[in-house]
């Protein structure tokens, strides 16, 4: 088992946290499970299996800003008109 489950208290009652290490060695965790069984199921599915098959995705990767990937995405989406389209635009006076 490549993760541990820790119990902690909140005003709403007991909760469980899954603690694990990312592939780079840094420690992290996922909190808020109401049942230990749910925490264990999440750990098995998202930590142990993902690491063993190489499909691990860092949860912090979702915190990237839009500006980090806007330009590459926009460049990929820009239309590349063919000759017929260019001729139509030239006839309309849109292209020079």
C-alpha cells in the first residue's frame, strides 16, 4: 500500500485523509472522506493503481492558469484557409 489513511476531527464529525507521495517524492493528501472505506477505495484507485500503470496525474496540475496554455491552443485553432477560401476572401476585399 503506497498510501496511509489518517483520521481527524471537524465540527461536523470524524473525517479521513489519504496521505501519499507523488512520483517526485513530495508528500500530499486528499481530505474530507466521511468513511474510512471511501478513503481506502480512493487511495487504491487513484494512488496505487495509477502509479503502477504509469497513469498518475498530479492533482495540482489542474491549478494552471488559462494564460499558460492559451497561446498554444489558439495557434492550433487558427484556421488555415485553402486556396479556394483565400480567393473568395480576395474577391470580397478582405485579404490583401
